[in-house]
C-alpha cells in the first residue's frame, strides 16, 4: 500500500459552507432556549435571588433544578443574590472542515441564549451566562466583564451543579486517588462514586446515555464532580497548592460545562459538541500538520531489553535508531519515536527532573546523522521530552529545544510528566498545569511542531484551535500490560474507554503488541488476541497511531499487513453497534480513498455479532480483507491464533463476526474494481 497522503487545507478551507441565521440582538428578558430540533429545552430562573437552571429532553427531565454561580475568597458569593437584567438570543448554523479527525466535515448548529445578570444589592457585580443548545446536548459558561467593583479575584469553587432526576449508573475513575487518569473504570450508581474526573458517562433508566465534561479549558482549573443528596453532581475545581482554585482578572470567561445526550452509546462518540464549543483554528497554515503511524524505541524499555539511560543496554543509539528508520521506510510507516536520547535519565529523574536537557544528546546518539538519515529515507522523527514534572526547567528550554528540532527537521514531539506534582507542588490539571500545557502547544505551533502529550490535563477539544495538538494519553494505556502488577488491562477495558476517556479527544493508547509473553512479569501481559490488537486501530482513535511492539515481532507476520494499510485520518466514522463494557463495532471511511475499515472487539466473553454492510456504496462490489480470531483463539490460552481470508461483498450483505474471548476482528473493504 502506498504511503497514506494526508489531506490538509489552508485556514481558508477550514471554515466552509458557513450559513448564519442570527436573530435580532435586542435586549429582552428571555429565560429559556431550545435545541434546533426542539427536543431539548433549557430554562434559567432565579428563586429568592439564587440562580438555577434545568433541562428537559422530549418532555422528560434531563437535569433537575441546579445551582449556578461562584464562591470567591475575600468577597461574597456571586449567583445567590442576582436578577436577570436582559438577554440576547440567536441561531447559528455552519459546517466546518477539520484538517484531521474522525470526520472531515463537522456540523455546528445550535441556538444560543445570553443572560445578563447583576446582584440586586451590595456591590452590584455583573456577570453573564452564555448557553448553547445543540440537538445532542448543551454547553454553558460564565463571562465576567470589566466593572468597577470586580477586578482581580480568587475563585474558591463554582456553585455549578448537575442534578440528576434519577440515580443513574455511571462509568467513572477517581479524580485525586490515581495519577494521570490512568485507572480502570468503575461501574456503580452515582451515589456510590468518589469525587470523579470528567468525562463522566451515565446510563439512564430509559436506556439513553449522558456524558458530562467541559470544553475549551483555558487558564482555568479542570472540573471534577462529586455526588451529594443521592443524585446531585456538584462541581469541584482542581486546586492550587494554596487552596485557591482559579486566579482571575476581568474580563474573564470560564470553560464550557457540557452535557451530551444520546439514545445509543455510539451516538456519544459521534457527537462533536465539545469540538464545536472551541474556537476555530488559530494556525494560519496547517499544511505541515500530518497525521501518521509510527514505531518507537520504547516497548523494549518497558520490557527490560533496553534502558532509557546510558549503559550496555541503552536503547537510543545511532545504530539502533537507524534500524528502526529502515523498518519504517520498508513498511510504509511515517515516523520513529526515540526515547532516552537526551541527557538526564541517569539517577532518579522522577525526583530531579531539572537534570533533563532537551538539546544535549548522549554521546552514542548522533542527532545530526540520525535526522539526516531519516530525511533520506523519507521517515519523520518524533522527539521525546520527558520532564519528570519539572515544568519550569522545561519552559526555560522550550525555545532552544524547538528551535533545534526545527533546524533538524523534527516536526513532532512526545512530552511526558511522570511525577505526581508539577514542580513538586501543583497538580497536572490545576490552573498551573493548564497554563503550562497551553504554553507548550502554542510554542510548538510557532515552530511547526506537532505534540503528543503524556500525563496531560484531560483534553477538552483544544485541538480544533491548535490542531498541532495531535493526541494525548490521559488513559491507562497499553504500557500497563508490560509492568502493572495487577496483571495488565482486563479485556473489557478497551470496550469502556471509547465511551469515557475517548469522548474527551484522541488518545495515545499505543496498540499493536504482537508478543504476548513477559519475561519480567510472567503474570502480566496484553490480555487480548492478536486480531483484537488490529481492531483497536479502528476502535480507538488517534491521528498519531503507534505500532507499539519491537520491530522483531513484526517481521514476516501476516497481521502486520493490517497495520501497514489502516489509515489514521478519516472522512467519516460510525459506531455500528456497542454495549459499554461488552463490545464495540466501529466503521470508518478513509479520507483519501473509497476504502472502509471495521474494527470489532469484545470483553472476556466470546460473541457472535452481526455486521450489516449498508454503510458501503450500494452500487459497488468490495473486496473484504478479513483478519479475525482463529477457531482456537482466546486471549488467555491462544492469543496469536489468527485467520486471514478475502471475500467479495456489497452493501446488502451481512457478515457474522465471531469474536473469541478478549478477541476482535479487523476488516478492510476496498472497491473491487
């Protein structure tokens, strides 16, 4: 298969087919707004001065009466003694184009209501509530304009609530007890949850689903939720070490508080509400931003074959890197990641990240020669910047490090923050961390560098504004299958994360492990079949997708052909069938051809699922290249049993997918003519 060509447009092409239908902006006192299709209605009111909102869908309560407002340090709360002084409304409808993504064209259609609010007595402080209601949910945020009696302020928390009309069941991970969001998801009633991070996904008693998250997290603290009074979800902002949640100055806007609603689990994934609540692209020319697949000098460290630091088993040597470059060039892979190339890995770097240099390599890693060689082979290099959480040390070197990469032609970097606290004191998802991550992304954009952030703040759709922010971790990824003493990720893990962490944005899960043994921890391993590893390339989305294993495990392996052919940039994506925690079937159309790809995965239960091919063009015959579990496959006893076959199909056909325990199936459909 030829190297995938990425379709990138200029900024002028990013916003297309734009249609505005704005109502007059005369000030009135309107307190409700509905979705364009009329099914969702959100109402705002004051009761004894306290500001509340509520939402319903199809005449049924979606969110009960819930408080809004702020708690400040050193001044009265804002939101419990207010009146609505005016409102503006409008309708908006556009279709815009992503430079990369799960879908090329995105509809952005909503009705908006802006409420102007003021305290009735006292300081007479003013703020606005901006609400946008879409057909699949809503978002709202606060605006605090410049004013006489409110300049600089310290937010101690939001009073924002999401009162659920019932005690829903939810999939969640704790907000503070596990590091970096790298946790297995629990499934309980919401009144049995800990304080949890978002996205929080819930199933309603009528069989529909909702997810709560945030959008456009900019110079603010990440939102967490905790449950009180059985079903009231209350906002808990991530604090600074001082206890203050947010330091602000007028004029000021908060992130959007977002609720997505769907009749089926897959409809949560196909919602683009979070992206739509972010600002349009700020990078004038995005032609240098190129999705792709990569391999890396990485898994060998986790398996103990290589070391990050110098020594007899140092992985990042010139000779070893050239070997990986040669493999990438021969197998249509776009890039090579190299970890452990730079000074600072010796000693306990998690306690002293200040030792890292991002411009000085170890003596056995010749950056000039390696980048020259990679360019000759038409292979991109992905640099690695592990900070050990020492963000001040990293920021002090940002300009020099990115200038070096620009000169050498390295246009992608994977960052890391392996430490509980940043600079020894602040949480990753605090306002301190949010400011740092944004500085990295914006600096990288100036140097035409793409970014893959590990140990991040949870994504909130910023990739729309800065599409060089390609992917992030923020998930218990496949590296846990190398060293986790609990045995590794259970088979149901990947049937849950598309509907939880995956709603936040692309995730660097790093699939593609073909060797299921672990000589360091024999009881820990990848708990999937080989076919499921292939299917994950379709089910789990990332525009930078890794083939995670040692290259020795890929040679002469039929399964690797699917990794070579599967794209990472899509024209269209559909979740055809799913049950959270049990199974997923996802179909995606390649952006640069007429090919479709399907990935199907299951938990530890073997399954037979029906795949209807109605997504294919009705007047074409397709060749289906099928990589599936063999008759004796199971994740536990025979993970490598894989069968390959080819058949001719059309859109009226149905295929039976037989999935082994922990298994999967990956299919490419290409027009037969």
